[in-house]
C-alpha cells in the first residue's frame, strides 16, 4: 500500500464517521494507530515498486 492509498483509506474512514454520526476523533485515532503499527513493524508503505528498485540498485 502506498502513501496515496493509505490517505484515501483514511479519508474514507473519516467520511464514513462523519456521515454516520460516529466519533471523528475515534476514527482519526484508529488511522493513526494503524499507520504507527505499520511503521513500527518495518512495513514498506511504498509497496513492491520500491523494493524492486532497491534490488536493482544493489
């Protein structure tokens, strides 16, 4: 998942929270927690394109 996709998912979650009357802060916290978990786990947010470029450079 690249950064644009992640931001699109975050915006979808926020829109759903606003439309359904749910707590916007809770949706923001959820998105933040998921992003931080991905970063802490060392997940590549850029996806396979970046990995292949790194392999070609090596």
